[in-house]
C-alpha cells in the first residue's frame, strides 16, 4: 500500500466543481483525492484528467469557501470506493453514498470500487425468469427478465416518475422459492419535492424495507450526478453477487446524467460530438448499463430499468439512440395516450423486450403467454392501420371486420393499457383473452386451434374487466392466496424451457 501524498500550493484555478492543479506528485486517472480547505474540512474528489504537468480534479462536494493559496490536496492512490455491508436495505443515501436518513453509517463488510468490474463475457449466463412489475403492458406484452437491461423512453411532462415509483413498490418474483428480491431506486437530478415524494411513497407502501435509495438533487454539482448511478450500482452488485439477491435497479432520469456529462466535458475543453455531447458518451453509458446481468455460478442477478426523457420527443436523439444500441429493448411512453387520460401511457407498437422469449412461456409464466402477446400485438397493429383508413373514408365505409378491429383498438387502450391499480400476470392475461373475443376467430391467426377452442370459442358472451388487482382472478385455484406461485410451480412440473 502506498502512502498518501499531500500537495500544498498546487491548485491554480477553480471553475465550478473542477479544480485545476499542477501535477507535483505521481497520480493516476480516477484516483480518489481529498481537497482540504482553509477550515480543515475535507471534500471528496477524484482525478478526471491528467497530463505531464497538470491534473483536473472533480470536487464532489461544494467548493464554496475554497482558497487556492490555502487549499491542500491529499492523493489517496486508489479509486473511489463505497463501504457496503449487510444493512444496506431500508437506507437512503445521497449522490456519493453517504446516509441522509438520519441513521448510523453502514456497517462495513467490504470496500468496493464504484466503477465496478467488467463482467467477463464468458462468465455471463443468459438472462431468464420473469419479474412481475404489475404493469400489464410490460408484464404481458414486453416482459422484463432477470438480468436484463430494459430502458423506458419517456417525454417531458409525462408521468414517468409516478410509473417508476409504482414499479419500485410492486415489482416481485412470482416464484416464492426463487430467492430474495430487492430494489435499488436511483433519482438523478431530481427536485427536492420529487425526491421527498419518492421517499414518502416507498415508506408508506412498506417497500423501503427491501429497497436502497440513492437521491441526487437538481442543485448538486454535475460531477456528483455522474457518480450517483455508479455508487448505486455498486450497492446493487453487492446485494446481487455477494448476498445472492435478485436486484432490480430503477434509475430516473438518465437524461439528466447525460446533460451533466455534456457539461463536464465542455468544462474540460473536449471536442463535442452530436448536439454537443462528448464522443465517448456511448462507451460511458455502456459502463453503466453493462453492469446488469447474470453470472454463471452465482445465484443473484442484477436487472436494470433505466428511465430517460427524450429531448424534443425525438427517439432519434443521441441519448435514446445510443441507449437503444446498448440495452435489450425499450418501453416507450406516448404523449397521445397521455392526452387521452391513459395511465400508464405505454405505446405498445414501438416498445420491445428482446429477451422476452427467454423468460416467458412454459416453465416460466404460462405456456400460452407468448401466443397471447403476439396476437394482441398483431391485432392492435391492424387496429391502428384501420384508424388511418377510417380517417380517410369514414367508419361507415369500413367492412364489418375492420369496424370490429377499430372497436378492439379503443378497448385495448382504455381497458388493458390503462389501469388504476396493480394487476397480476393472470389478471392481464384474462383481460387480453377477453378483448380478443370481440374479434372474428378467423382473424386470430397467431393462435393455435387448441388455443382458440380453449379461450375464444364459446366465450363470446363473457365481458372484459377493466379493473386493477381487485378485478379479475389471480390464478389461485387452491385458495391459499398464492395463485401466482401455484401457476409457476405447475408450469415447472410440466417441463422447463421455451
């Protein structure tokens, strides 16, 4: 272990959170430092750029009161680390992993680097098994699989924060024997009132007991914003790969992270790329998103649900564009559905979960789940094509079958997409089958003859339910209150794999 080095009088310029100093000692990129002011208080920082003569230090706390002549810099010769231990759950931390809930410091079991360690591709296992979020358009149509990274693309002013809170509160594993489930909730660049509402919602729902929260406020330095997801993912990796938990990381809003990255890059004098963002934004985002996954031989998994707002509602903007290249699908929120009063306003057609087939079907959710999802998608796509046709020639000029698809499209949005409470997968599937019964059986080409006979034919008089968890069945055939677990157990007994 190398001894710490303290530099006196090396600082020569201060710009916001960036401290420019002479390189009077051996120092490496990303080394942790302490910036000590005239009052003796130490501020955490890290070396963000070095050359032969100078170095740039990102100060992760307020630089108010720092004097260049009296500032001392302690070089720690190690990367930034976070203290982790068995009592992380139920705690609330700030941007740099310091408790802000009034509780004691975390009992340290080990120190872990916040930049993480790259997962060896040969050690990665294929993400499998289903995480139920209670949102029908995700669970039924674009299923989230353990170990997946599935972003949510939103627009300014849409209720993505409300959706993120509900997912963090209600997400669960359907199989009670699958292991412990935890949530890491990350608020990036959020106002104080939004941060307080996040905390209050988690406390009142009881979800905070199995959740770790990291909150970065909107008025904090941009350098802190860049480290918030890294501290949070370090805690998630400890819970997943040391304590063998299944961890879901919900991060909102990654657009604030990218804006901070652009600001810090500009302050370094780096040459900008598209729309002023640094050319390395793709690789920087990859260092965050690629920390999700399953590792062969370890019981725990790390799943990510990052949320970002698309600037100008443009899905081709560099932030959603680069995110889409790294991640495994996307859930898209639409402004038109929001104007109709639909919550959550999930646009099904541009949404996609590339790993859905790996975690649904026989042995995972239900043997007919994939076929139902495919048929609903195809029918809703046709309903949207018929809407365009109806806008030209009028509803009266449409054939009878097309008018039924038009009715199906409206019912799909107002009954399945819209929901005022949580739904189990069984609730969502029952509602999906009920909606399809309003269409001619001959048009349901994605279903087998056996599925048509079991779910469609002879059920035409059954009316669909538009409610949440209090409406529709939960698949609990034996009355023990564990319908979802019973269904999964039955499927696993019949065989695994899809």
